[in-house]
């Protein structure tokens, strides 16, 4: 199990609560955000955020996925989401999105570093993977800052058309080497 609350300045990761639903709908419903992810539907309709949040506890209890709200440490404002998921048939084990007003502030990198560190520390996890649309190089830079390296490119359907994705990966051993070179600031809270 992963801790419920994690500090990785400038952000805190915490479980989503139902009162986050309007903010999720606002941020994830922005086409600039949803277009670059493979899992956020567009349009993002009424009730979708509530259902998504309601599903988190069962996924966590089964160890299938750990989904966190990314909130600013300074004021607790919800800025995005990150997930470590472990479905056997999934291409990716790590995914995230950041609301457009919070792009380029280091929130995705801080959240990804924290989740990667905790997955390798607390779970029987030996490799993590994440992918991004080739036309979204900012997401690739986040992954590379976290030590993930490109492992392959593939084409898959995205929003009704074939798109090229870059898959990145990191092993537990590569992560240990990476953090010894550039230790991530983080603190798990209980």
C-alpha cells in the first residue's frame, strides 16, 4: 500500500474527495487538457467526475490503482491528478494530467517523482512505464526528468484517429541510480 498523503514540494498528493468533483470537471474538461490524455473523455459531462472519484477507494483497496489529487502545497488548490495503475494488460503503469493554468510549474514532475519513489519503495514493482503523444513533448520532458527513458514508439487509436505515442520506462535499479544522482524532495505523511 502507498501512503494516503505525500508531500513533494511544491505539491501535496492526497486522495480525491467528492467535493473535488467541480474542480476536476473544470480542469479535466478543458479540451487543451483532455486532448493530450488517453483517458479523459471529452466532453466531460455532469456526474463523470463524481463517478471517477467514487471508484478510487475500491481500486486502492485491491491494489489495482493508486490515484491522487495533485494540490498546491501553499494553499491546497487542486491542480491535477496522478495515478499508478497495475492492470496486467495495460501499456502504462503511470499517468497524470495537470490543469492548464498550472502547466510549466513543476507540479507534474514533483508528483511523478513522488509516485515513482513510493511504488518502488512500498510495492512489489520492478518496472514502471508511461507514454505520451509524440506531439506532446512537454509530457515526455516530465518523464525524462524523472529518469524514464524512451523504450519504443507505437501507434494506437486516440480520439478516433491513429496517433504516434512514445513509451518510456524505468526499472527499480535505474530509479535507484537516478535518485542518487538527483534526489527528489519528498515526504510521506501518515
